[in-house]
C-alpha cells in the first residue's frame, strides 16, 4: 500500500460519505446513495481515472493496484452514506423521544421498553437535532455519546463478520462456481485492468463508447439546461411509465435505468431471462389472488409489493442459500480444516484474511452481535428467528448480486417481518417488539450493512499485486469507520446547527411512514392491538416457494438448456425489482440478438458502448448536481433514481 494511494483513499472515503448527504439534505438535489454500487463512488472514481490518464502520460500515474485500492475504500465508505445506514440509524434512535406525544402514548408504549443506552432519550436533545439548537447552545455530548459508541461497536462487528463471510466464499464463488461478478467486471473494464480496451484513455477513444456516451449524455443534459429558463421546454429523461394489465392486477413499470443496463450487460443471458419471466409470473399471480379475493393484509416495511409473493420469494431464497451451501460443502470443509487443524493442503494465500483469522473473527463478532441484540431486549426464540433470517437474506442477496449485477435490489422480506408473523404477538413481548424496531437501524433496505458490496472486495482485490492484497482488509475497515464517523458527524451537526434534520426533506427524519417514525408507529400499534396472530397464510406461501424452487433445481438439472434459473424466483417478489425489470428485459433482448447474429466477438465489441452509456449518464447527473449547488441550493432537482 503506497502512501499516496492511502491518502487519496482516505479523502475519497470522507468525500463519498458526506457529499450524498449534502446533496440530498442541503441542496435537495439528486440522491447519490442509491444502490449496492452508488453513484457517490462512481462519479469521483471516474474523475480520478480521467486525471490519472493525464498523469500517466508523464509517468506519474497511479498503478492499477492503487486505483483498485482507492475504489475499494470508497465503495466500502459509501455503505454508510445518506439515507442508508446512517439515515435509518439516526432516524430510529431519535424518533421515539421526539415524536412521542400524549396522543400516541409512545412514552408508555415504547420508551419504557427501549433500553436508554440504545437511543437518544432526552426530548430536548432530539428537539435540537430535528429543529436546530438555539444560537450559542453547546452540543449535548452526554446524550449522544453512549448510543453512538454502542451502535458503532455493533456496526463494526457486523461489518467485520460480513467481510469474513465474503472472504470464506471468495474461492467458491470465483473459482469453483465461476460467477460473473458483473459489477466488478464493469469496474475493471473502466480501469483497464483485465478489460478488453486497455486504459480508460483507450476506452474513451473507442467509437462505440463515444456513441453510447453522446446519446445518453445528450438526452439527460437537457434536464439541467431546461432549469435555466421557462422558455426552454422541460424534458424528463428518467422515464417511469405504468403499464396497466387488468383490474386487480399490479401494474408493470417501464423505467429504463442506465446503471442497471450497463451492469446487466455482464450478466448471463439465462439469468436475465429468468428474472423478467418470474417477475411477470408473480405479477400475474398477485392479480389472480386479488381477483379471487385472498386477503393477507399489507406488506411489512421494506419488503415486497404483496405479502404472498414476498414470502414465496423468501421460501425460494432459503432453498437458494441452502443449495449454495451444499454445493460449497467441500470448500467449506477445507476452510474449517485450515482454520482449526492448519491443513497444509488448503491454500489461503490469495485471500484477504487467512481462513483461521476469518473463522475466529466471525465467531467472535457473531457472539458480540447476539449478546448486543439480547441486551436490546430480544429473547431466545425471536433472536434465533430474526438472526437466522437476517443471515439467509444477507448471504442470499450477496450471492445474487455477484451473479446478476443488480445494483438496485431489495430482499423480498426482512428479519423483523419474518419474526413477527412466525411467532405472532403471543411469542413476542413488548421488549421483543421494541428490540425488533431498533433492529431497523441496520436491517431495513437490505443495503444498509452492505455485504453485497463487500462481496466484490475480494474479487477486485485479485486484480491487485499479490503482495499488496492483505493490506486491503485494514484499508477497507478503516474506510468504513471513517465513513461512518464522517457522515454521522455531518448529519448530526447539520441537524443541530444547520437547518434541522426535520427540514432535510428525508424520509428518515420528516415523520413519513418510510423512516424511523414509520417503524415506531407500526411497533406501537402492534403492541397496543395485541392481536397479531401467526401468519399461517404467509407461511403457506413460504412453503410454496420452497417446493417450487426444489422443483426448479430438479428441472434445471434434468434440462440444463431450458434457461430457467431459480435466482429469478428468489427475487421475483422484491418491490424494487419492479422498477428495474424493463432494463433487464431490454438487455436480455439485446444480448439474445447479439449472440444470435454476432456471437462472442460482437458481445465483446459492445462493452465500450454500455460503458459509454454508464459514463454519459453519470456525467449528466454530475452536471445537474453542480448546477443545483451553484444556482438552486435548497431547491434542487432529482435526476438520479432507480
């Protein structure tokens, strides 16, 4: 690890953590914290690549290993940004005291059950955060320090445990199963390391890159141009159309996204086919259930667009994860032998951590995490149900992302939803209920603790010089801590001494049902009603998902050329997938035609065009944010979405 790479990586880590929050909260411009690989790191990394191309001509450019290290530090720091980890975290630990009132009776229902060390319980302190402190008021360190330190320790343990998991599975996913890692492939294409076109300078000179860049940039740049005058007709380049099917049927969404298209190009065709086919099937399934009058209640927060397909997808995901573990059994046995018996025939020299270190760290972090959740108020049954579900969801989603390249994707269920409907209110006391509410600090939108991003760290690190790889672990861990501290400090400071977090315009703090307030409203209502029963109908659909996926694996084994991959069913109920399905379909059609008429050679020639589409889109969004920052601060425009 060189000093210049570390310094640039540190600067990048702080920048990518703060500027999405600044853009969203203060400027009210595009939110760049979306996705398992966000624009918050892609934009500065592309700028770095451009600067490095100029420096390389003079012999002073960064090496490929240095560029990858900087990218990894930025990617990991970006896990903490904006409305994701820190947004949910600060919203959940401040909402109970600030929004408590005589009408909702949260003081009795919630605050008496929540451990005081886990939240900011002083109403005057949270008032300062949401509304701003009076001029000259000292910062209330005592009220903030305890919850921040305890949750910070938990987040670090969760992060380290996730890093250990992806280290253990790196060889299985890369060498044994040969998964494509589309996101990593796209990044390596841009850096020129293992790409088809050489350096970024060579890529930019490619004619197809220029076409992709020019067309997309021209379309999206019109948006910020139209902001300057009412005489210039406005044009919404981010298309989002609803396609009505029939009464009672969910609508289909047509909303092509440049980032989804770019990374999906590196995904295998049968996986793309399975994603859109199974999503269409689930839409038809929900429509038929609605027409037949099956009532299952509303979906839980951050889950699926209908409970039936959400639980069905989770059943499929359980089989998907268990089958993956079965396939990896030989490798996992080797890992255990190396960790506990130091088996000489098992080589872990290519890994970020030795297998022994990874296994022991994972065990220690898991013990701490379990004790932490227990101290929050989770008793044995809810703790086991929640933690097992969270592990399945996170491991499954990581495995799915490295195979599909879906930068915008959410799990079909949350650990909280599964625990509530598995046990019912009779199996969940008030303390358990509030503990599950607190768990939304890290298990909400499925990206929050970022194992999906971490899964790409060992893959990208392999493109570095071998003797520099072990430094990656300490570098990305430092980047995570630095990002977490940076964005927490910025958000808390702006809340207390800036506009007040209630005025950020963020769902995490403005009292909407999508943030911390929504979590506590749901928790309080379930405690007060005291009538939530075991969700047998939901468990039935979970069983349907299990059996269907077992059948799909059998069909795939018997008819390997059929093209149906169980991964499609495992994510078919995801609500976020609805917005990306049109992009998946477009790429699938394009790749079918490419391989039909041009074969592998034409596919390789097409890579510069999709990279041009990605870069053109990000360049236009960057211009939009700059325009908002200079001319429309606080009144910005949203160009970027999923």
